[in-house]
């Protein structure tokens, strides 16, 4: 059996971590679910994930250069202003 492309596997792992889904629900485009699970466990045992996510927090620079992800924020459409007592952010 051919080795599944590392980029697909990493994307599948990130998909599971970000979505909070189960390994079994991972789209087949990322490769066999058991492969994703096994590689995640192997990388976790080596401390790769911990180092990966701690590296940006120890980097110097503006927060925009240090952050890994983002979250969507809803705001009023149509150019309306927010009420004074309603803050965004």
C-alpha cells in the first residue's frame, strides 16, 4: 500500500482538531481515517503538536504575526451602527 501524502494527512488532522469532529467522520479525501489517527498519535508522542502551537506564542512581533487562527464575528449589515452598549471584539 502506498504511503498517504503528508499534506493530506496533516490537513485531515487539522480538520478534525478544528471541527471538533470524530476521526470516523473525516472526509475520505484526507486519506484513511486510521492513518490520520495513527499519525496524529505518533506526532503527539514526539511532542510535535505542542511545539507547533507554542512556537508562535514565544515569537516576538505584532499579534497579527503571532496568531495561528481566527474566528468569525457577526456584525450588522447594511452599514448600520452598533448601539453604544453593544461592543464588537
